[in-house]
C-alpha cells in the first residue's frame, strides 16, 4: 500500500500553510509505512535463519513482528511478495555493503574486481538449509518473476560495473568489453557455480574462488594486460 502524493490539480490557489501541513502529514505516513514493512521483513529474515528455510507462515511473521494480519496485507499481497522483499533486503543491506568493504581495501582496480569475485563466492557458498531455500527461491524467481530478480540483484550489478569501469579506465582490463554486460556475465558465472554447489553438494567438482577468478580474469584481460600483470 503506497502513500499518495498531492494530486496534479492541487494548485497554487491552496494556501501555503495548508500545503505544508499536507506535506508533513504525507511524510509522516511514509515513515510509518517504511517502519512497518521493515519490521515484517526483519521478522521473516529471523524466522528463515532460525528455521533453516522458508516454510514459516504469514501468521508467524505477524506474531514475530507484533503487527496485525490486516497490516501485513496492507503492504504485501502475499507471502511471496514478502520473500521478494527479503531477497532485495539481504542483497542491498548485507551482501553489497560487505562486498564494497572488501573491494575498497584493494588499491589496484583489477584486484578490486578479484576481491568482488572472491567475496561473493565465499559469502554465498553456505550449503545450510536456509541457503538452499534462498537459492531455490532465487531460481523460482528467475522463471516466474524475472523482473523482481533483476531488481534484487541490481545493486550488485551496479557495484561490479563500477569496479570494471575503474579497471578499464586504468587499462587493467580489455576496454573493448562493455562494463555493464561484463558485470552480468561475471555475476551469472559466480552465482551459477554457487547454486550448483548449494543445491547438489558433492555431486560434482566444486569450483573454488581462485578457479572462478582464473576463468573470469581470462575473459577480462587482453593478452597484453595479462603479460604486463605477469611481469609485475
């Protein structure tokens, strides 16, 4: 449920004091709505971690959040919509900030890209019940709600694109490769390797972070860049 903005026909004929009063009221309503949705999302994350999966019910989320069922359905159409919000929150508030810290510790732009690959591989490699549930949900979104999955992963793609653009500017990668497309290729490569390990551990050859980077850097670096790097 969104908070409506002032209508287009809310003209300058309205006294300024009234306009300011309505603006303040809408701002307070937005803040309350955000606080309530955050409580539902936080409760869902707690339940997912405790139970090792996503089999919890909407009622359990409502009880944990100390909110009402009516309030829940005012903000979320279904449990799946809540899980989409959980996915977005985990990526934006947990994964991306940690990746930024790892990448910022590197002085060389190409090493920052390597830190991203290593970090994402290690962060998402857990094979516990919660990780399997989140992985299965991600794959389901790819089939049923690709736009939601795209929105959830966008902060990661944007971070990796920034890193690749910096590496390209420093001539540490093949600048003929478009950074945004390259970012998606690397992201999809790492995520695919992680998903295979999480969903079917031990059934194949697990790919290490070092092996992933060897594969990705082979596509990133032109031959002259690799030769310069090898000579350092």
